[in-house]
C-alpha cells in the first residue's frame, strides 16, 4: 500500500526513507550537525558558486578584455578553473567561499593543499561530478580528492 513515507521518498529522494532518525549530512564524517565545522549546505554552495562565476566573468571581460563572443563563452570557465585551483590550494577557499564563511579542508580537518585544490577545481569545472552527491552532501568533486567544504 502506498503511504506518506513512500510518496515522501519519491518527492524528497531516497534519503528520506533510508536515513535513520537523528541522521544528518556529515554525521558519518564526525562533523557537527550545524554551526562552525558542519558541512556546507546547498544554498551557501550555490551562492558561493554564483559569486565566483560572476567574478570570473568580470575578469574575463574587463581584465583580459575578451571581446569576441566565441572566446567569451570559454574564457570565464578557464578563469574560474584557474582561480579555484589557486585559491583553494593556497588559502582553502575562493572569494565566494570566504564571503559565505566556507573553507575547503581534508577529511581530517587539515589544509587541502595545492594538489587537492587543483583536482577539485578541475572536477568542478566539468560540472557533472558536482551534480552527483552522496548522503553527506559531498559531490564527486569533493569525494575524489578527499575533501569536504565546511562552515567556518
């Protein structure tokens, strides 16, 4: 028989049925449910992404002076990837991350470092890995390099 729980799993995804009471994103990683140190939630991630993309557009258009429409389609992606790789690898967060109080770290809480930052930036720029999430709201762009985006 179809009940509210079955319908909820269809509307909210399989986690609504498979998640245990008291479970939350980051629990399996030993992170708090909310506040400093918790997993960055979807809204903050998207807003930080928008800030970083807008910054990449501005740099491509006005700093690099890309005028041609064909070049302007790809230049922001290149700028976005380079900015992410450099900033994630050195300071642990992009401009958008810093504005929204987020930081990229390894699973043990130490600095992500240049290699992991660059790997995450490239995977994020491919878009598809960022769209495949696990129960802890970590995309494949975070899982593969072994990083987690946390609130500070």
